[in-house]
């Protein structure tokens, strides 16, 4: 299977690394951010769902307020059954906010464009709107 990687960087003014970490890892905040139900866990190896069940995965590495690494998959025909890509969120405090360095590796080529756009539409733009007031 051919895959591609998505690399994105966003600076969220007015947000701390703690704000962003909590927004992604807290079920209620995650749901509010994306507008779709999420059931997150803060335990290493624990499973999660997001996007009203369209996304599922598990926590691979968690460093509070600094790093989130998760196995991640979409639940449609573009994602082979049982196949997980890897997402990495790294949070760095910068003047006036937080820089989020994002890497999503192992994205199946048929899912690449929709997934790349989905991060912008459901995560980065809403994060900016939430904190940059």
C-alpha cells in the first residue's frame, strides 16, 4: 500500500501548550472543538474515538503539555481494515501563543487529500478561532 505523510505547522495565538494538549485529550473539549463526538483517554495504550466514530485509534506516547503520539485511522474504504497511521502533535511555547508541529505519517494515498484538508477544517482553524480572540 502506498502512503504519504502530512506535515503541518500552526501557531495558535493566546493558547498555552497546556490549552492545546487539553483540547485534544479531553473528550468534552475535543467534541466542542470539532463539533463531532469524541471519546478520548489519557492512558497510554488506551483506545479513543473521534469524529462521531469516523476516527479511532490508540495512545502510543503521551508527554503532558508537550507531545501526543497516536495510532490513528479513518473508518471508510480508503483505510484498510486494521491499518493504523501515526499522528504526532508537538506543542512549543512561543511569544504570544503556542506552535503546534504536526506529522501524520502512513496516510493511504486515496485518503490523503481528504485527511489533509480535515486537519485544517476540523482542528487548526477551530483552534485559532477558540483561542485567538
